[in-house]
């Protein structure tokens, strides 16, 4: 099921939490939602799940519109809200049964679905405990289990790995990737590595506006452009090397990485490469080049560049 | 309808799991039993085989106890954020409101059913007016439903249960006693109006065994108003 959002705006008083954003998510796509706190990620997700009514928007999930067929949409969405609210006083099994019933799963199938979810989310040992007794990671799994129990076409996860330990994070990422092959998934996260690892497409949102949209490679290509290399040159005076490097015509900036180890970071001018020139310089001066490695533009840098202003 | 039952079931089991239900039942039976049989203008003092004393006591105990049951119904969901879970499932606001209303009404029904032994005992003591007893119970159920509906409405505003309790008492006290005080102090149209708005007037006539459509309309429209108000508050929060 495709999700189509056009001109979504949500105002709280005079403040625009989300300002006229539009995007489409296709079936089989995992979309990562990135942005600093208060950028409008959660608001957008709440609007898709019909929990919030936007100030103005046209949102369709499959062929259903949020204005007229809200209930149809809710049937096909699995949603894990931010902070993972749960009925703390209920045992895990009872809670899942409650959610299954609300989704109208047939009585004969309820038990199977619950067992499948318990298995999938690794809740076997905890299923008879009350939710309040569970650790944060297990609560998060219960949150995922309730979102998946009706086998939804669309999955919306607001910070799904918050509070999980590294092993669990990897498991959940695998799970999301697996689910994402057939379904439409939107997830938000602060952890850039996570978005890079799980998502086919990344949407960076800042102050209610989309500032970047594309695969992580595309984003890097856009933001980067200039070549950045890390070199280590030995057998020479640091200051001499520094000035010599700076005098290469294709070099834009030279940074001393670590004074003792003679490591430099060299950023070339756009669409120029300085690798060969650095090598030739070393040969000419009799310095030894012990390390030369390209530095990739990291998603962190792109994120900071786009959202810090 | 199925969703209403599912939600009502969850609420009921939550009442019983949190001991709230047991505390409420014990306190209600304790209070009403004490004043019906042992103290004040009790049954032996009145020297009539009637449950009027019990109905009078229950009228006040329910007034104070029901807000304690309803105060958490929506305030707690608002506070913990579980309302978001509920409303992003294929469930309408109305189903949530009706589910919660039903669960509390069932609990009150259980509480009232547990006082049936009073009725049986009194009917052994003398000639009891069976019709008046049943319509009295109907009256208690109806005022309970009104206070539940007001209580849910009060609970929907806030994330704080105490606010829910106090607000429900504040709204309730007007119907419970203030309107009838105003009515007794004024004449003509104003007096008539407040007389009609007063719960005690309607409850007295129904507990005497007179089931008038005028009273039924009064109770049902108050219940409906409370529920519709709750739905409106929920919708406004979106």
C-alpha cells in the first residue's frame, strides 16, 4: 500500500509543527525519518495514523483517505507510538489478546497470531508477566508485537529501537528489513547508523520542512562533492609538510589531524583530486607516505549541515 | 458493539485487578449497610417494611463513590498516552466512551445486586411494596448512570485523576442538591425549572414506585449529554 502525503500542515497555535510537506512512500519501501527533536517527525506520523487531524492535508493510504475512511486506514496500519505507551497493569498475553480483538481478528486465529508474535518478538519467557514488570527492552518488544499482530500492510514505528540493547537492536533491524520487503514501513530515529542500516530511503526533516530526500548514497553525493583524504606522511617536519600540502593547487583546506603522528586531512577543491599530487610531492621531497585513505562524507555531517542553521 | 464489549471487559478486569472494585464494593456495602440497619433513621427506627432508608443512603454513597471509579477512566489514558494506542486501532471515540461507561455501570450493577439480601430480609419482616423496591433499584441505576456519564466527562479533560474526581463532584453537586435548594427558594417558572433539573425530585418519585416518562427522559438526557460531551472533548484533542 502506498502512502501519499501532500501539503501536510499542522499548526499548534501560531507555530507550524509541520509546514506544507509532501512525499510518497511505496510498497516494499522502508522510509527513515530523520530530524532533530521537535522537527515534526512524530506529528507527521500521528497524522498518517489518523490520531491527529492536520490543519490541512491530503493523505491517502492505499486508496483510503484520512478524512473519510479513517477506520479503514487504522485497520491496515500497525503503529508503535513514541514512548511506547502500554497498559502497565495487564499481562503481556492479555494485552495482545485485547489488541487482537480490537483489530477484529477471528477468535479461532487469535491464539495462533499471539503465539506467532511472542515467537517473533522473543517474548516467550515474559508472556505471563505484567507489562509493568518488564524491562524497557521487553516493553519495546511488546509494543512491536501489538503493532504487528494483525499483519498490517503499513507499519509506522516512532523510534522503534529506543531503549534496546545492541543485540536486540540488531534483531529488530533485521525484523524491520524482513517486514519491509513486502510492506510499507516508515520509521523515525535519532540514530543515523540505524537509519542507514535499515532504510531504503531517508527523509531529513527540519523545522517542519523536508530538507533532504533520497537514498543514503544520493544524500552523500549531494552533500559531499569534494574529495576528502586522510594522509600520514613521515620523515619530515610537520610544518614543512603542512605548507607544502597547502601549496598544491587542487587543495582547498588542510587540517592537522594529530600533530605527533603527522596525520593530515586534506579537502580538495570541488571536482578535483589531490591523491596523485600528494604522492608526487612526497617522492619529490623524500618523505614517506605511510597512509592515504579517502574519507567518506558521513550521514552525521549531512545531518548537521542540513539541520544546524 | 464488539469493540464496546472488548473495551468494557478490559476496564472491568482493570477495576478488579487494581483492587478498586473490591474496595468500592466493601465500602459501599459497609456504608449503606451501617446506615440502613444500625444507625440514624434506619429501618428499625422507621418501623416500616420498606427500603426507603437504604435508597436514601445509597443516593448519597453513590454520589461520592462513582467519581472515584470514573476519575481514572480517561485521565489515566491521557496521562500514559495509551489513548493514542486505542484511537489508532479501528475503534471510534464513541466505542471508547461507551465501553468505559458500560464497564462502570456493570460494576455498580454488581454492587446493587449485592444488596438484594437487604430486600429479602426486609420482605420477611413485613409487607413490603415489591413494585416500589424494584423501581427504587431502577432509580439507583439511573442516577448511577448519570454520575458515571458526568464522571467520564470530567475525566476526559485532564491528565490528573484528582482533577477528574473533584470536577465530577462539582458538576454532580448541582444536580444532587443545589438545584433543589434553589427550587425551594424560588417561585413561578424559575422554581419549576430548577425543580425539574434537580435529581432528588426525580429520584424520590421513582423510588416511591412511580415510573414516569418525565423522569426517564430527564435521566436519559443527562446520560446522553455527558457522553456526547466526552466525545466532543476527545475529538477536540485531536
